[in-house]
C-alpha cells in the first residue's frame, strides 16, 4: 500500500492516507476539540448540556473549528459523539459528570429502526465546518465501531470488566450478532451521512477492542469492521478509513491485514519498532504519543516527539496521540507541539 500514487491529492493528511511519505508529517489530535480549551468550556456552558452541544449545528461546528484556529492542525475532526447512534436507535442517553449513561440494553431487547432524522444536525455541522476550513485542512468524520458501541449499549455506560456485554455474547452469540449487525447498519448510515455532507475521511473508534480474547477480537472486532469498511468502500471508494482498535496489542497486525482500513491508529502501548516493521509496511500508521506527555510538556514531550518522528517518519505517518487530549492539558503545550511539528 505505501507508495501508491496520490497525485490528485493536495491536502497533506489525505496524501499520507494514500500512502505517501512526507518530510513534514501531518498531525491532528484525538479530542483536540474539548475541555482543555477555555473557549470550549464557555460554549459548553452556554449549550447547557452535551447532547444539545452535539446536535446544534452552529455550536458543533464552532467547537470543531476552535483548535484549528488556535493551532493549525492538518485536520479537523468533527465534534460529535459515538453514542448518538444508540440514541437514534431508541436508547435513552444522558451525560453526567462521570460520563455517558444509557438505559442498559437487555439480551434480545428490540430496538426501533434507526431514526436518521435525529442525526441530520450532524450533517449540517459538517457542511458548516467544511465551508469554513482552510483549503489545506482535511475534515475527519467518525463513529464508534460496532463492538465498542455495543459495550456501551449493554453495560449502560463505561465499564471496567465488561461483565454484562461479555455474558451476552458468550451466552447468546446469535442474539449478540444480531445486535452487532443492527449497530453496523446504523453506523454505515451515520458515516454515509457525514461523507455526503463533506467529510473527507472517517475514523472508527474501537475504544474497548482490548477487552476481548483473540477469538472474541476476531469475531466482534475484525469481522464487523471488515464488513463496515467494505460497505463504505462500495459507496465511497475514494474515502479513506482509519481504524483505531485501542488496546488490541498483538492483534494489531491481524486488524491491519484483515479489516481493509487504509490506516491504523496506534494506542500508547504499541512499540514503535513493531509499528514500523509489521504495520507501516502494509498501511499508514497514526499515533502514538502518550497524552500525559502532552500534559507535561517541555523536554520530556519534545524528546518523545522527536523519537516518534525519527522512528516512523520514513514511511506514511500521521502524528497523533495514543488516546485523547486530557482535560487538564495546558493549551500552551499544544501550541508548543504545533511548533515542533511545523518543520
């Protein structure tokens, strides 16, 4: 894959996703639009609640653009949330101080058909952002991968041991497969809406991929992701897909080989030599600076950034974190990172 022609592309991030190696690696940050920015906190307070912020197009667009104005990343990632899909399938959703809360889904509980109209404001936000972005900046859309969305739907929120969702998939694999299929179809529709509105690439967040055994990873991560990527490629063959199977460990290579993604996001734990030798030879890699180093800043961050660029810069590489920006990260440290990555 690396080295395939991309002459028609001018945006740095899209060029690297097409397999090019650039002397200045493009960069963006997961959760780059969020709580560490005072302008975000002010708008969040004005919105009143998180769902309103996500589904008010002018607000969601403004949040998406805030870090681009401050730091000039090579990509803006749409401000939204992966749990809007369960909400559009009829599951009750709220956000509290300790995170998202859903009414836990019982085994074999029926969901209503996807209400795509509930997601329409996301498409409007995409159009607003695309019109306002600098010409060289790529717009990224996203969704949760089916397994991760299912964990939230069954657990009712975040989990440490994934007891409920694992019980479901072990005890009733056919029923759980039907749930995964429902989520996959809804996710394809949601990503299609974003692409049709103007996003240029999409990322699949599989935040809880590391919770599964090797067999479970194959069935509930690799299989559904492969199907979803194939569906996207059939509809939008020129739109690259980035996969982020956080915590996949030794399964990273299997994910890269089997799912059909164009790039793979590396979590903080992935050794750079493994990424270079086993992954980057196949596809573009993205990541994996520890978000704590961005929070700390200074010489520790600067050294880590230089080492990552040295290790992965000889192939197609997008600089990013191994997870999202931490809420207490000083914006000045992001500005310093922007300076480091400008040459």
